[in-house]
């Protein structure tokens, strides 16, 4: 009988055993990661989606207030007959604001 034919089933069994071991290792790692995620999630003050929604809402409010402020400084600059940047400097508004 050919020795190649006899060793093929043995090699296949070894590969299957290796794959099963790898799967078991990955499943254990997955379980650890899920546990870590659950632990971190319980430490959060709010649900991440709630936090993102709140942040977005605050950002919109900030932008609205900033637009009103810039509009008022523009009106003030027009009334004084100066450039808006001069009014902004007077009120301590920089380019980064």
C-alpha cells in the first residue's frame, strides 16, 4: 500500500485538530472581548448614542449663538462705519473663535 495514502488521513486529522484548537482560542478571545466591552459600557455615564446626540445638539446651539454674535458685530461695525474685524478685536474675538 502507498504510504502517501496512509498519511493523508493522518495529516487531515492533524489539520482538523489544529483548526478546532484555533476556533476554541478565538471563541475564548471573543468571550473576553465581549466581557471587556460590557465592563466598559457599564462605566459610561450615558449611552454612546445619547452622548453623540447631545454633543450634536450642543454644537448646533453653539453655531446658532456664534452666528447671532457675528451678525450683531456686523451691525455694530456698519453703524460705526468700521470693518467687522475691528469690532471683533474690541470684544476680544480672535480668528480661532
